[in-house]
């Protein structure tokens, strides 16, 4: 029986990272029916539920994250046939200059115990600092193979390590959605009028200190950034609320706010709740979904998805729903290039120039008018991700 350890981002709180984990697990299990997977999480019961639904093997071993699971991680790593560091924005210094040294040290430590370790569909960049690029090189030297998820990641990491890298689309493209009836039931219970179109929105807090040494999560826990960017976020929400009200009236649509990162320090839930309060004169609801399969299925019922997170865009595009990205770094452009989209991308940093509400409305209408081959293009991305993942999995048995 092959044994494979999967390591990635914050699958406990981030719907996108959860989707990556489940998609990789499901694909590997289909390629190797008798595989034994190990993953890291502090939510073993929740992952057990996903295993019961067929997204992970039922005997998946769940190792605690952080210091409580450190010894178990080392013991487990030694006996694996393959360790996959997969997906997510792992190799970057946008959040903190500590992140790249952390991943370089973690990968180096694991590779000392087990040389069969690879980086798969990695999110990389920006890597603005020479120190970050140096640690990226060290991390990649410890990996037997490396692939990245898009052209943005390819550009940053290839320059950092001095060689070309293969692009393997984000594993979340492979995610099997929940049954449509489940999504329709959720919408019905929210009180949104049946058969009425709705605009899906995923907002996040963004205007905070970036690229410092102390990670945002630690700064938030220490109460060091409670007011950072508050004025900018208030202004952004006002502009976005104006645009959403105009779109809702134009399309005779409801608005459904769908936060996708549930960690308190990220602020998605709080920002969506605050935005909801500004939509009192149109039909608007908020839906907090932690199951990525259900999230994808609900997104598939939308008329358009407007998101400041990347994975809600992947979910919606995979279901053939037009997308509008509120981008904050080049991974959004990387995604839109993969999907061949000419419209639909706005940059959050430009909102203070004025006229942002009108821009959101215009770009949303343009995205809806662009020839819609999103489902076909997304299926191609899913097929490419699946082929690369199956090839990795079979290496575990060779």
C-alpha cells in the first residue's frame, strides 16, 4: 500500500485550501485505490465527514498542526512513499518576509528525513526581497520536482531558482461539486425568491500592513493591526455597495455574500457582514459555507461571481458562471490568462482614483457579455491538473 503525505495551506479555515486538499486526495485515491493518505489539520472530525462523502480515503490519517503534531509529522514523513507540498500561496513574501524562510526550513527538514518530496502546483510570488528568493531556491533544491499553478507563479519562481518550471493548474479545478439539489435547497432556505438571479460576492479585508516580518495572523492576534486600513475598507465597501445595488436593479437580481476564508484575522466574514448592512434597499443575504463542494455548487447557480478571493472565481468559472476578480496581486491575472478571459479583472489598489463603483458595474456587464467558454476552459484545467497529479501518485508505487 502506497503512503502519501499532503502538505498545503490553511485547509482548516480557507475554503480554497480545503478544495485543494480534497481535490488532490480524491484524485490520488482514484489513481491508487489502496493508498494511505496523511494530512495535517486541527479538524479531524470535519475531514472525516469529507472522507465519508468520498473526497478522501476513509482511513486518511489526520496529524495535528503546529507544535502538537510536530513529532507525529516527523515520524510520518519518514515512512512515506511520497510527500506532496501542494497548492496555495505558499512561496511568497506578500503576507510576511517570514513565510519563505518558514517553508524553506520545513521542506529542508522533511527532505532530510525523506528525499521523496515534491512541490505540486505551487502558488508563488510575489517574491520581492532577495532573501525570499534565496530561501525559495533553497526550498526548491530540497524538492525532487517542482510545478507551479499559473504564469504569475512561474515567472517569480523560475527567476528565483534560475530554471523553467512546468505549469500545473490549481488542483481546485478538479473539485467535484455538491449535488445541484443541495445548492438549490440552501438558496431556498435563505429566502431568496425562487428562479430569481443572484449576484455572488466574496469580499476580504485587504488594506493592512503587507510584506513585513511579522505575519498578519500574529499581528492580529497581538492586537497590533485592529485599525489598519479601516478607512480604506469603509470607502471600498461604500463603492462596492453602490455598484452592487446598481447591478441588482439592472439585472433584477438578489445579492448573496459568500465569504470564503473564515479565520478571524483575515476579516472576510466581518467585511461581508458590514457590506450586507449597506445593502438594505435591495434583496441581499449572506451565506457562510465551509464545504468547498457546496460552495462550488451554490456559486454555479449565480448570474455572476464578484470576488476578492481567487478560489471563488475558480469555483464559479468551473460551473460556467461569469467572473469578476477584485485583484490584489498577479495571481488573479495568472488565473484570467489560464481561462483566456479578456474582461472581468479590476485591481483593488485603483479604487481610490475615483469612479470605482461605475468600474465594477461596467466590468461585470462586460464579463457577462464576453463569449462564455469558462466551463470548457475550466474542464481543460481540471484535466491537466488531474493528469499531473496521477503521474505524481504513480511515482509513489515505482
